[in-house]
C-alpha cells in the first residue's frame, strides 16, 4: 500500500512565472505607485529648495568684503574670501581706446546677455560682469562695483563666455576673479517671499509623503 502523502503541494497547478512576477520590480512598482508619485514630488521640490537655500543664504549677507587692488594684482584675495561671497572693488572701467569697438565681451544665450570688461587699475587680474544691458561706455569715471564673487571658470554660459572674451581680448584663464554685479543681496531680498513659498512647499511635500505614504490621492 502506498503511504506517501497524496496531497498536492501549494504551488501545484499554478504558473511559477506568476509567482516570479509578483516578487519582481514591476509588481512592486504597481503596488507602490502612489508612494513613488509622492516621492517624485518631494525630489522635485528638494531640487528647487536646494537652489533656493543658497540664494536665500546669500540674500542675508550684510556689508560686502572689500577687494584690494594690490591683492588682486598679486593674484590674491582677502583672507577667508571665497567664491559666492558678496564683494566690492573700486575702480575705473577700461573700455579700450576705440569707442566704436569697446573692449567688452558678450555672452548671450536663451535671450539672456552678460557683458564683461576689465578695470584700468587691475588689468587682466579682474573682470566685471553686468547683465541684460550693456555698460554705458560714456561713463568712464571711477566707481564702486559690488556683486557676487565668481571666476571665469564658474560664470554662466562658459563656452560662449570664452568665445566672447577671446574676441574682446580679455583674459580667459579660469582662475581670473569676476564680480557679478547683477547678483546682490538686495536683489535676492526682494524675492524672499517667492523663496519662502518654495521652501514651504518642500516641507509640505515631505509631510504629505510621511502622512499619506502609499494611499491613493482620491482614496480609491
């Protein structure tokens, strides 16, 4: 007499591939689609908040760091000064000797234009950047230039800027300091409400993710 267990195993008559599919990545994504959707929203707002936080911090700067003409001509910066700081320098714009073809580099892309020129006091050791509107070549007096500290290697539209600097005969070395006069703390403080909104939405997206997790938006 055959005394072996005649019961069918649990998987008998089932498709093994079906079991594999339930444990696969595709099945997991389908089970957690709303969790992933909420996570994507958090990632989007996290990217915006990270950029906003840097600008928000810059907007809190007080008085600018004064850059010395002597130090700049030696290739130095004041102790503790780094890229992104709010700085100022006093100098005379050097637009060249030909008013018909001023010594100004232009970098334009996406309907945005940036202009670069040197100062007579610092020559090729510093560049001034202005945005959108070209500098007034008739205003050749000494003045104070304030803005965010960058260098030729970090400015926007790098390749286009290099071409513009070469055409204008301005220095192209990546380490040459640039003062971005369009980026001042005063400008960023004007748009603090928009920055606060972005950071607030980021916080709410995280709270939404933790609270709802994988629940459907419509509760279905």
